[in-house]
C-alpha cells in the first residue's frame, strides 16, 4: 500500500501573523522536505498528515500512523483498518528548546514523539540528549540538501499520557482516511 498523506489544518495559523513571517515559510519547506525523505524510507508504510490539530495539545507539524507487527516493524494498513501507533513530529529550524516544549504536549496523544532539526540546531541539541531520553522524546537531524535523516535517538512507543486524547486522535485519523474502527 502506498503511504497516504493528508492536510489536517484547514486554517493555517501563520496566516494570522503579519506578512514578515518568512521564518514559518522556511519551516514549512523544511517540514515538507522531511516528509518526502521520511516517506522514501523502506520501512515507511502507513498514513499521515501535516499540521495535525489536537485541541488542547497543539498542532503537530507531521503525524504518522501505522500498525505494529509482532516483530515491531511498521506494516501497511490492511483492509482499511485503523492504525494502532501514532508518531508525532515537531520541526524547528533553530530553537530546539521551543520544539521540546511543543513536542512534550504531543506525548499526551501520541505513542511516540520526535523532534526534527537541521544539522546546526541538532548539533546544539545533542548535549541535552539525556533530557530528551528522560522525557521520551526523540531527536532526529534532517540534512535537507541530501534528503538524509540521521536518527540520533528514537524512543520506543509508549502509552500516551492521556488515553482518551489518543482515542480522539485515532478517531480524527479514522474520519480523515475513511477507515474502519478498532479490530475485533
């Protein structure tokens, strides 16, 4: 099954800002380039979308949902079933501390949360790797010019802090992708 990507946020928050907000545009280009590189990975099978709104927890730059198999690798979503694992990604061009604050909120509805930074910002964040590990938030570096993803730390999926928020996120995915409910 080919990965599917949808847009979740109809109204873009950056449009509420003055026209001088070119930084957000750079971040959007970075995010889209990362998504293309992520989707090209061999193990990438599932569904996802950018600007995933989870009321009370913010807007994740990108979410990816997939089924887990017995060996722990992602599998394609068969029979249009609802996925069981959600990974939320937060991308920033420079401020890894701000990304960490935002990404922490996503741990309430996602099974895994990962921050994606360009090389310079990623190198600045590496000394704080123990903090990332304590919070259970991943750190990846995306080399946009080479379409290469360096996975510094990838946390194992964990139970979201708010199971009902997780169920609401799955429901949003179910509606957006016209998937069936939980497996029986």
